[in-house]
């Protein structure tokens, strides 16, 4: 409203109201309302899709894989997984044969040794003195033997003369008897000297063996993986002085790193799946991206009754410097059948036919609906129900004969809210 006044204050007759301004502004609220309605209509589909997506079930997914046949015809399908530790097939805690103070060590951790090589020595100055005394006793005995032989020969010649004289009646019986006695005594002295020499030589051999026992030799070609003693320590076959008796007198542990294997355990229920010589894949915890070929070498003939397990040894066929004893390792036992088809039989003529690829999906992706096995395949944010035909189980996976193809993404542990062509939210995306 506008008040116009052309007269002095107090002349009210000339006042008037301008009503056109209010009419011009009446359309503004309607225009704002129309704009809001248009914006809402434009955003409604997106908002509806957003709400539907937020209400969609969240699922965990995995990809369907395919195991390709190897050139030898083996599908290398996993049968069982077990964990254990790398050990050397030949390993020895090398100890001493006699007690004493360590005078010399010729190794450190990592030293390569050859079979029969002296790797340590125990002080043996006293034994050296005994050896010298024994050798001198041998020399003395040989000298006494020479004298005894000379005396015996002289007494034998005198006896022969007395016997000749006795025949001629020149000597007496007493003289002949004395000559015979002297010859017998000389012969006895010779035997005594020979026995003394043999005894002295035996003492030499015993002393030499004692000196040899002071040397610690490597039992086979290998590498020192643990040093258990230092120069100056007093050791014995029963342990290192001042250390726990469990050491057992060992001063070093030597292992043949050319023959490494995994020591693992499997439950009694799984032993039937294994057979000697079956292939395996070994993975070290420290180098999980570098698998090694393995072969089951031995299934131990006895089980652990308390744990219901059986020990198994798997040879690592292609070890390298990365593989070290006592490392944690995982072993995947694989289905044997190199050179055979899926049926396990070789072809009648020529090389065996290669086995076809195998499609595998996690067991957790399979659900049962009305006695039918189904999986839910995720593509572009929506799920699709697929009926599948199952094959053999492989640890935590199952063979899929039909229904899905390698590379497709399937839902793990399908929630009850899934619908065919329904929206799903994938965890982590």
C-alpha cells in the first residue's frame, strides 16, 4: 500500500491507496512452488533408486575358478591342506665322545662341512704324553726282545754242543741239564718280550684312539645350522658344563639342506585321502607367492592316540636358499593322476589324453532349494539365480559340472532376502 500526499500535513481528503503493486507480487509463491515440484519430479527416480539400493541385502562374493589340465594330464586338484614345519631329512646333533675342554672350533652357523671333516677338537695334551710313553714302551720292548733273542740263540747253540759232547761221553749230565734249562729260560724271555711289545703297541692304539676321540668329525655333508658351544667350555658326552642336560653333549647341529621336507600332521579321518608318492604343493609362510613342488614321502606307521593325528612327511622337490629348516609351511595335497584322464586311465594308443579343465566354486556359495543346488550370480549390482550340477568336493570348494562359467562372481552364504534380478550390495565395493 502506498500513500500519496501533495498537501500539507492535516489535508486528509487527498490521500489515496495504490492497489496495483500487491497484484503484481501475488504470482511469486506459485512460481516457487512450481519450481520445487519440478525439481522433486526430476530427483524422484534417483531418490527411489538410492533408497532401494540402501535397502538391498549386503553380500560377500567370490569368483568361480577353473583348474587347467597340466601337460602331463594331471588336473592338480587339491585334496587336503595341512600345515607344518620345514625340517631336514638328515639332521644330526653332533656331540663329543669324551669329556674335556674345547680347544678349537672350526665352524660357525652356516659353515658347510664335508663328511669326516674335523669340526672341533678337545684339549688332549695329557693323552699326547700317554701316547709318547706308550711308543717308548714299544721301543724298549723291542730292545729287550733283541737281547732276549740273542741270549736264546746263544743258549740254543750251547745246548746243541752239550748234546754232542754227551754223545761222545765228554760232558756230564748235569752240564747238559743246565744247558737245557738256560735255553728254556731264554725262550721264555723272548716270549715275555714279545708280549710286552704287543701290550705296548695296544696301548699305543688305545691312546691314538683316545686322541681321535678328541676330534669331532662331521657325520655327513651338510651345513651347520646351530652352534651350541664355544672354545674354552668344558664338555662331556652328557652335556655342556653349566647348561641344561637336554643338550646331550652336542656342540653343533648339522643338516643336509639338499634334502628338505615338511613335517606335518593330518587327522585320522583324512589319512585315507593320502597315498605315498602323491603330488603336493608347498607354500612357505614367509614366501606365500612362491610355491614349491612336493611329493608325499612317508605316512608314519603309527598314530598319536591322544591327538588322533598321523605324522606325514612331504619332500620338497625344488628347494632353494629361501627354504630353511623350522620355517612354517602349508602343504596342499593334490589329486594324483599324472598321465591319466579324468577317469584315471591312460589311453590305449599314444600318449594319454589330457583331462578337461575343472570349474570350482566355494562350497559356501551353494544353497539347496527344493532339493536343487543353486548359486546366486552377481552382475552389475543385481543377483541372478542359477541351478547348478555339482561334482566332487575339493576341500572348501566343489566341482561345478554346469550352471556357471569361470570368472563369474557368486554370493557366499546367500542371505534369505535374495531375489532373482534383485539389487544387492557387495561388501567392500
